[in-house]
């Protein structure tokens, strides 16, 4: 690529980076470069996503997650229809399996109503069987807006449209550092230097480190959690019609092990949420001394560990014990047995952690001088990608120097 000077540089070729680049390209006359460290887009969080189009049920009304998920969900459904991307709005059920979960289930229902989920309805124990005949619970919720899709295909479609609109893309291009000279930012990468007037950090698992390389204190640190999946054997897929979720523990930003029918076929069971020993730690053997050192020297990590160590040990035990994993699944489908499932894939979630040990629950987008940094964008970020992309584009356009370039 001969071009070395751009108006905007977007770091990160996941679904948020590509959605942001596309939104910027469609709403401006600017030269935009999207860079990705890996050889292909959607290589990490996006490509290992379970493929659920989330409804917006779980999120506090008025939060960035709630607004962007409900807006982004409909934008995504429309986009998939327009681009002929396979998807289904199949709905899901959330199931309470004991009395202690009923209050949390009722709170979820109220949040769903507050977040505009028309058609959401409460289910009795018998009514649960109408949606999922093999599921057992004492009460439930049916959420019609939930769906399934392949987010790698969505990301590829974003990128294709971005390029067709005049954007530039560089893969195998890792961001290394940033210099500031004569009012311009100079991004140092493994493919050389790129000048830019504005930078957008959508670095996912490395967003906090990228912010520091740009001279910005992120005020948090990414802690990687691995989500491990099993999958139902072909002859047992009949046990699940669509999506089945437990009532989540409100203390954690994780949804618990659940069943997900996938758009490309098959049924996943999981994930758990186990601390990973490497930011790209997709297997139990993956280990990074530098990643671990950074985590262990972060005060927020130990404060989190002191509060949630019991939950952490439970997740580790379930990671190494198929029997324990199946036991969790049996709360939803009692007839599931160990021989009915086999090892599936895994993903790593970039979970932002505050210095006080608090897990950042909402999206976090931080503005800086000539920069925007996306510092926390876990689930439902994929669902909300078009909405988040538009939000970031508006921030960029608001701060961009329009005296020299027309937006």
C-alpha cells in the first residue's frame, strides 16, 4: 500500500473495529485505515463468540449496554437481512431451577420490560416445556428478540463494505507505539509508520496496553477469562430446540453455562468463566509470564480475588471436571449425561478490572486528545456493534479538526 498518511487510524479488526471503520467511512469523506495484528479479521473475541444476538434483557436500563444492545440488535437484524447473512430470530428461555432464583428472575423480567422487549413473557413450569420439552424448571421467561448468527461473517461483511466505500485495510499489522510530531500522530507498526490525524483504539484484549502506548492512563486493566465449551453429540442435539439460559448471578458479568443452537449447526453447552494465564489463553496449557506478572502486580486483581475466590475455584474445578460441568448442565436438562457431550471450542473475554477490584460491567469508551479508546466492550458488544460503531463515529466527528478536512 503506497498510502502512508490518513485522517483516521482504527486499531483492531474485530467486530467493533470494523463496525467503527465502516460507520466512519460511510459518514465522511475521510481517508481511513483499519489495522489488524493477525492475518485475518475476527481472529480473537469475535471469531470465538457463541453467535448469540442478545436481546438486551440483562442490562441496567439507561446503561450503555442497554441502549446500544437494543438499538444495535435491530440494526444487526436489518444488516444481516440486507447482506444475506444467515441468521435466525429464534428466541430463548431463561429458567429458574430453585426458589432462591425467583427474585432475580422477576428482576430480569422487569429489566426486559424497561428495555422495550415487547412480547417477553413469564413461564410456568409447565409452559417451559412448550418451548424446550427436555428442560426442567420452576419458572421461566421467554424472550422473543434473541437470535443466532455467525459473527465472523458479519465482520467480514463490515470490512467488505468498508473497503468498497474507499477504506484501507492492513492485516498482519501490529501496533507498536505512537509518536506525536507537528500536530500529527505517527503510529509505529510492524508494517512501518502511518501518519494520522486521529486514532481509534478498538484493541480488545490489548486495549489497555494500546492506551498506555498512546500515553493515556486507562484507569483499569484487562484480565482475561477463558470460556470453555462442550458440544452436544449429534444424536443428542434434539434435547435443545433453541437457546436455554440459567438465571445469572447478579454479582458477576457472566451468564452461566447455557445451551446455544448455532447458526452453522450443532449445539454448544457452556461457557464457564475461568481465569486465563495468557491474554490469548485458549487452552489450559497456554501461559505467559509477562501477562501473569502484569496481572499479579495489579492491586485490583488481588482485591477481586479476595472477594470472588470461591467462585474462581469453582470455575477452575469445573474446567478440569467434566462431571462437574455436566452437573451444572443437568440443572437445566436433567437427562444430560457425560457421554452426551464432547469437548468444543473456547474463547477469551477481555474483562476490564478497576483498581478497587470491581469488574467493569458497562461499556467504557474514553476520549483523549485526538484519540478514542474502547476500554471495555464485552458481551453484548457483538450484538451492539453497529450502534457502538456509530457512537464512536459521532465522538470522532465531534472532535475531528474540520478546519482542514471536511467531515
